[in-house]
């Protein structure tokens, strides 16, 4: 299963991966009302069975405080992007998000993944909208370095066929966050010093620099196509280019598909687990260059 972890200013403790069936992740558009003449119950039943549900889509919502977002905005074509750091695979491209609409779509995708198992909750849509608004603003703050660390929002977008243009909300199919951090003085792995002294120093040396991956999720409609592993490979490559010698990720102990994905990519479990990891039922995994 592919899920996400919710990003916080300090180290995150969750990194979930969901691998599920192919199904659109957007909110389903209501079936338009059609006035019908009175018919027999058998005829109505046959017609109801033949109704085709419309393709799901992300609703045209305006996040609070961000009225300038255009959810019908067309995705920027590859030719218009001057980006050296991108990774093409199959029908997709992994790169850093540029447009605000891309950031909000990434936030909505994380909300969809987070509430995926609670689709029948009557307040699920309200929760997802509130979460996506908050996550959208949090992504923008993290990208500006307001938490004292460099953070990038990585997205995967569909390659556009010839003479076809996707909107942003239909183009983004995956996302994750990559941050470059430093170990606290005396740490050998992130979070080792659960109760660091108030004025504990951070040694900003290359040996103490590491990458941290979080908030990995892929839309239902695009799963089982290698998007999660390709985004991870791209994020690891970016971390190494930033001088990080190690990359870390947290995963829940019951999330076996995620653990298997990370294991195949070369991640190994950090044997020393803190009491906080024990309490939160998570493992800390490490990739060494």
C-alpha cells in the first residue's frame, strides 16, 4: 500500500506507501439530473445498470487565502521548462514542482491518500479540503526554508502526447518531499538524541549532512507503474548531488509493501530504535551512497 506521512517542522515519524488497485483518486463529479418519463420498473432497472459514471476529477476548489489559483490551468509543456534536474521514465517525468497549482494538487493527492481508508466517513471531504489547504501552505513554507532546512516538493507528471494538453490537476500523479538536513551534535542517526540540550549545536559538515524523504504517495489511477520507485531514485540522486552521503525514511511497522519497496532500493533498517520509534510503531531506514 502507498500512503503518506504528514510533514512536521522536526523529524517525521511516518512514511507510508500504499499500493492499491487502479482507480481515480479525484472526487467524483455528481451525475447530472436528467428528467425522465414514467417507465416500468423493469425498464428503469435496466437503464440504471447501463449508466456510465463520469470520470472522477479533482474539484475546482479555491484554497482559503489563495484565490489566484487556476485549477483549469494547462500543464507547462516540457519544452517550456528549463530544468536540468528531471527524470524521465515510461510515460512520466519526475521533477521539482514549479507552479502553485502543482503544489496544491500535490497537497490534495496527499489528503486523498491519507483518508483513503475512510471514504465512507461523512466528513471525509471536509477533512480532505482542510488538510489540503494546510498542507499547501506548509509546502510553500518548507520550500522557502522557514524551518531552517532546504526542502523540495518532487512531483511526477504525465508526458503529454502529441497535440494533447493536460490540466495541472490531471497531470500530477505522484509526489514526495525531499529535505536536506544535518545531524545534531553527538547523533549517529536522525532522532537519536530524543532530549537534546537546549543549546545543542548542529555540525553543518558534509559528513553530518543527510537527505530525508517523506510524504510519498501515488494516485490510485497511476499505481503499479513504477512511479513510487522512480520518484525515490530521483530523490536519492538529488540528495547525493547536494552532498548528502545518506538518505533516511520512516515507515510504519505494519506497512509491509513499503518496507519491501525500500528494501529493493537498497535501504537498510537502523538497528538502534529509540523509545519514540517504539511508541509510534515505526522503523527508521537508511540508504548509504
